[in-house]
C-alpha cells in the first residue's frame, strides 16, 4: 500500500487519466473528488461489495434454476 499525505486542493494522480483531489478535511472525515474516464467505474467499498454479493447471489440462483430445468424433456 502506498501512503501519501495531501493538503486541501492537492491531487493524487493514478496513471494519466485518474486524479483524486482532497476537497475538504473536517475532523476525522475527508471529502475527496475523483476524476476518471466514464469507462472506469468508481464505487465506495461498501457499495462495491454489495454489488459483488448481489451478482454472486444472482449467479447462484441462475445456476440452480438451470439445474432444475435440465431434468425437463420435450414431448
């Protein structure tokens, strides 16, 4: 993990296309702005994990539905 110190309005660059700007520091909370191409999806970690879990559950459900259909035969 790379650890960097930044002050308000200073940026961190990730590659050439992604920048992170420190917008506000208030107590133990830091507001950041992320500029990235539209092709790069940016999520808070808890949202990313929720999406990942939902996708996994949907895939598992789809697999179960396919298995139950595999026993059907055409008349």
